C-alpha cells in the first residue's frame, strides 16, 4: 500500500510544482469554486452571474495558487515520510 502511494506521489512530484499548482490549485480549485460561487450568488438573487464571474475568476484563481502551494507542501512532506519508511 505504501509503495503504491509513494509511486503516485513521486509521479505527481516529477511533473513539477507549478504544473501541480496550475492544474489542481488554479484550475481544479480556483476556477471551479468561482463558477460555483457565482452560480450560487445568481440563484440567491444577490448578484447577476455575468457580473460576479469575472471578479470571482480572478480572486478564486489567486486563492487557488495559495491552495495549490499548500497542498504541494503537504504532498512533499507525505512523500518524504513514505520514502523514510
């Protein structure tokens, strides 16, 4: 089990930090969260979707960079622990 997990993490790490941050942080978290937030605000009736999506895409994408960097840190720490065992 640990060997399989270690190989998966190694494959992720080999692709590089910024590739991970862009794919999982900006696109995976930032853009999807921006769309979801804008849709919820639209259906609640407080902000039209077209007005909120542009600002949300910028702000949540910036947040996605930080999210991706934090997750990268945890992935590297987990990989180091698995490699030591």
